[in-house]
């Protein structure tokens, strides 16, 4: 059923993962370098220069995670598949977090910086996905217990 609490959590996962593409997840202390999920922006001579490269893979993974979560919302009639998609989505987000951490720590070696809102959005999306999985499992256990009584 779409009105269940896990649907709200999954919707928040979609919003957070889609929002990750609009917010930076690392910024230099001087403010001249910024890491977005789609690229690395550096201000050279007063003009922003955007470099894509490996950085765009975080954007691709977050988009894929948002798509899986969106599909997962409408799989409410098949809770086992919904739980499987939740595990797959957690795996996608773990890869994305690992890649994001690698990119941040590589930049931290040369330029001091700080985490920006995007890095926390991915962690919050992971937490919401875990909560959704927990409530889906709870529903499945409830249905199985009612089936045993019949």
C-alpha cells in the first residue's frame, strides 16, 4: 500500500539522492574549489572551470539509486522484491559513499577543505533506506503471521 510509512522513507531517499546533484559535497576552505556529484569546479582567474572525469560517477550512482528507490515505492504488492531492491539500493549507496570519500580524501591531501551539505544528504538517504527496509520486513512478518493463523 502506498500510504505506508516506508513509502515516505523511500520518497525521502528519492528526494535526497536527486538533491545530491544540486548541492556540493566538499568545498575548499578558500572557497575556490568545490566538489559536486557531477564534477569538480575550480575558480581560475575569476571564471569557474568545471572538470568531469571520475567525479560524474557519483552523480550516475545517485541517479541510479534514486531510480531504484522510485521503482521500489511501487513494488508494494511484492514485499520480498521490495526488500531485495532495498538491499541493492543500499549497496549502490555504499559504493557511492566510498567513491565520494575517496575523491574527498584525495583532494584533502593537497587542499584543506570541509564537508558540504551534499555529503550528509547521501548518508541521510542511506539511513532512510535502512528504515524503509526495516518497515517492509515488519509488514512481511505481519502478513506471514496472519497467514499462519488461517
